[in-house]
């Protein structure tokens, strides 16, 4: 028994444990009446953001395709799920309605995800990005111009409420489910195939990976969870308005994924939670013209962070001053994995500065030539 | 008759899109990046026109000042935000561009407030001609755009700098070996694109005088869509795509049942065209090598 426990890679499960512990703490706080309704609303928003960020991270971080239409899938989920809830609520009661509308919203979004995945097979990179952006805008435009009876049109769709004490717990359970599906997929054989497609599609195809299947799979799963997040959103806000789901919102989700680190699920979770938390907290502090200040600072932080993390010129600086190196200072140095005669290929200079080479060759009688230096020592 | 009026309106709108799309497509062709902030340079151009109109009351001086300052803005953005990321992953550059876009929007809101400003460039009225009633601004837009596009085509084809641009868009490394200063060419491209954005700002203010900090967002996205439809990286493609987009928009606005779905129709057009021709109408097909 003990050896089995020892064999478990605990860091694989760390994020489940952390999220579950948070949920448990807040659930207890909520049941004992410590949480105000605004706190519960904040927790719901955080859970929705995490679900969105983790599901988008699958497409962007692991499949390596840029999607700017994640809000479109969320929009489908919110409207379809919300409508299902409106229709079923009087018949089935609260809890079964929530479950069914979550599934229906997710499933419909997944179908659309698959449909959008189809052009992904023919289009690359930026072209796919613009198609997903276009898709999101089409969806939004269709729901905005729907009739008042069907989806509420420009006034928005009023959706049923749910017990606020429980809703955020359900939302976090969904986060856990989303994490479980995503991580198990990524860590499986299929996940390795997906990252292989990201790293080199042609090579992946050549080794017999079914690129079509995996691309569709990732788009479907990702949009399924986006749809579910949409349904949660409709329950959390009681109303769904199409203006919320513009491409700006897709970009906000993308920013969470990028700031968290591409292909890093834990990073996405932290970034989503932090950004949502700051968003809501700052909204109450900064009002009027100061609210713009918040956007301004966000934009600046975004630019500076991305440049810092990606600029080729800053690479040596980053390697010297990153978190890992900082932690490494406190650890015992492990024996080097490189043998002495082994070349460290990441250190080979790719660029030779011609001036330096020439200046060394030309200054034959410079004071620092070895034999002169030796003479001076004597 | 009404159809001809619609068509002229569409051509005018389309040429505005084409002018914006040129900015997108040139930057994409040469720097291989989606300049998401391009739409917001239009917005800044609009505000610059507004400020200098208040100061001088002369639309020509206003336009001149806006063009010069937009060029400076474009070059500065390129220097500070995009240049350090040359050689980094395209996604990082895209996110930075999005950041710049937010930065421009929120700074404009900070300076000018969120209430829309009214800018009356000039009282132009309508031109009545052979039973047609055509707003004069559409003709000005159309005329200016034709001049801009012709001038740009000539510039790219026949000047040394223009041909250097083509060379850089074909193969950056080879161009560098031939003695072309790639950084300088990219800077010039941004300058031209931003200058065109100021013109687009003027065209849009002539069409509707209301000016807010999201002036450039939707037209920017649509013009980008137009550039992709035409084949991104191709200058004639941007013109074709822009005009196609404008005509579709104008025609769809006049048909009552589909009028509210105009945006959706335009984006559908993009998806359909990309499904048939994955690199746009005039885009070159590139073979991928391992």
C-alpha cells in the first residue's frame, strides 16, 4: 500500500488537490454564512474563467492553433443552455434542469466546435485565427438579431436562477472535471500525438498520426467546455446578452492563456483566477475615469510581460534571473548530467560577429597576446 | 437607379476598407505579423483630425497633421513593441499587438472621455446627376482611394524601396544578404500603413461624424477580413477584397430581411472563400517544407 502511494507522481495531481481544497474551504465558509453574495459571484466568475482558459489552452497551447473565437462557443452554450433551462425549469425543477442544460449547452457548442475544426484542417495559423474570429462574430450577430420570443434579441435572454450557495461549488466541480479531462487527454498517448502535431505537423503526419482526428477531437472537447462555461455564465448572471461575447472577450481569455504560459495548464488556472479577481476587485475601487486607468495598466503589463518573456535579445537575462534559478540557489547542486566531453548544444553560438573575428586576427602585436602576457608576469 | 446609388456607396465604403486593408496586408507581407493595433491607429488618426480641426478649422491642414503624427505613432509602436520581438513566436507578437490596441483605446478614452465627439469636416451635400443623388463624400473617398492605391502600386513596383519591400516579403534572409536593410524596410512599411490609416480615419469621419475610442475596432476587423479574402500579403488582393466587402455590405443593407445580419454575411463570405481557396482569392500557395 505504502509503496503504491509512493509511486504516485504527486505533482501530477497537485492542481486537483489545490482546487479541491479551495472549493472545500469556500464551501464550508459559505455554509457557515461567512461569504457575502458578492464573494460567491466572484467565485463563480473565477470558475468560469478557469474553465474557459483551460479549454482554450488545449487548442492554443497544446494543438498550437490560434483560436480567437472562444467567446463564440461560450455564447452558443450560454444561449442554448439558457434557453433549455427556461423551457425545462417549470417541468423538471431546479437541479435536473441545471444538469441537463449544462450538457445540452456543452453538446451544441461541441458540435459547432467540430464544424469549426473542419476548416482548421485546411487552414493554417493566422488564417484559422481570422476564421474563428469571424465565427464568433457570426454567432453573436445571429443571437443578437433573433426574435424576442426565441432568444431575446438585443434585449438579451432572461435565464433561471439557481441557489447561489451551491452554484459556485458546482462551478468548481466543473473546473475539476475540465481539468481531469484535459490533463488525462494531454498526458495520454493521444496528448503526445497532439503536441507532436503542434511541434511539426508534417513530421507528425509522416509518423502515422491521424492529424484530422486529433484536430477535430481537440476542437470538440475545447468547445464543449467553453459551452458549459457559457451555461454557467447564464446561471450566474440570470441574463445572457450577446454584447458580452464579442471578440474582445475571446482575446481576454487568450490573454489568460498566454500570461499563464503556453501549454501550461497550472499557469492558465492561476492567470485566469488572478485576472478575474483583480478585474472584479478593481471595478469596485476604480470608478469613472479611473476605470480606464485599469485598462491602460493592463495593456502596459501585457505588452511588457510578453516582450520580457519572448524577446530573443533578453534570453540570457531571463535564463539568469528566472524563478527556477532563484529556487535553485537554495537547493544542493545536483551532479551535472553533462559529461565533460559532451557539447552543450544550447550554448553553441549561432551568429559569429565578423568584426570580432577580424579584430582578433589583425591585432597580432596587441599587448594581450599570450606570450607577451607571460613575459610581463615574469 | 437606386441600385447604382447603392453600388457607388458600396464602392466608396469598399475603398475605405481597401485603404485600411492595405495597411494590414503590407505589414503582414513584410513583417509576417497580424498588426491588431492597426484599427486603433485609424481611431487615433480620427482624434488627431478632430483636435487639429478644432485648432485650425482647415480640413487639409488637419489631414496633413494627422497623417504625419500617425506615421510617427506607427513607427514608434513598431520600434518599442514589435521590434524587440523579431524572431519570437508569431503568437507573442500577436498578443503584443493586442496589448498595443488596448493601450491606444484606453489612452484615447482617458484623454478624450468616453462620450463620442462630433466632427464636422465640411458641409458637402449631395450631388444630383442624371436622376442620381450621390453624397459628395463618397466621391471624394472613392477618388482619394483610387489615387492612393495607384500611387502605392507604382511605388512598390518602380522605386528602389518598393522593390526592396517585395524582396523582403519574398525572403527576408536573402534580401538581407542582397544588402537590403530589413529593419528600415519594415519601418517604412509601418509608416506607410499608419499614414493610410489616417486617411481612412478621415473617410470614416466624413461618412459619420461621431468619433469614439472604438471607431477603428470593427472597421479594422472587417478590413482585415477583406485582406484575408483577397489573399493576405498581396496588395491587389487587399484592394479587391476591400471593394468586394464594401459592395456586399452596401447591397446587404438595402435588402430588409437580411440587413441586420450584414456583419454575419460578410464573415460568412470570408469562411466560404477560405474553404474554397485557403490562401484567399489572389494569395499565393506556398508549399510547406519540413
